[in-house]
C-alpha cells in the first residue's frame, strides 16, 4: 500500500510508503478544504495502523501552512502516537535554516507531543 499526491501551488506533496513506514508531507499547505485534501492519507493511515512497520516516520518538510493544516498535523501525530505500542513512531520536522517560523512551528509541536520521539532538523534547502 502506498500513496503519492503531487504538490500544487496550494497543496503539499504527500508520499506514503507503507512498506518502509515513511510518510512525507512537503511543500505549501493552504488547501481550501484540508479535510478533503488529506482524506486519502487518513484512509491509508487507517489501513496501515492495523499492521504497521516496525518503525514509522512522519516527515514534515513544509515551507508554509495555514491554521487549518495545523489541526491536520496535530491529528496525524495523535493518530500515529496511538499505535506506539505496535511501532517505533518518530516525527522528523525539517525546516530551512533561514526560516525561523517553520523552526518555531516544529518546536511548538514538539512541546505539544512531549511523549513522541520528535526531531527538528535544519537543512539548507528542500
């Protein structure tokens, strides 16, 4: 099972490879209807959590996201945290080193989910 959604001007690219337990969300996320946009990913995750990989990575490489995407991010982390007894769950929050806003957003999520292995990684470019 896998999922690939190409990025647009308003929506991020999404790659989900259930074989290696990696979910990547990359780009800009300002969809008009975030629930609808992220529904295919949620559906795939619902199937995945029945028999997850030994390790599950949720990777964020976001340039910008709106408030409604914040709720989606929070819910994704919550859903995967709930199966931490079945998989080694880890969030990797990448940000471009010159983007303090994305670094701070990662820090806020890390504080919100203190019980999750949450790594914040600065990179030069995505």
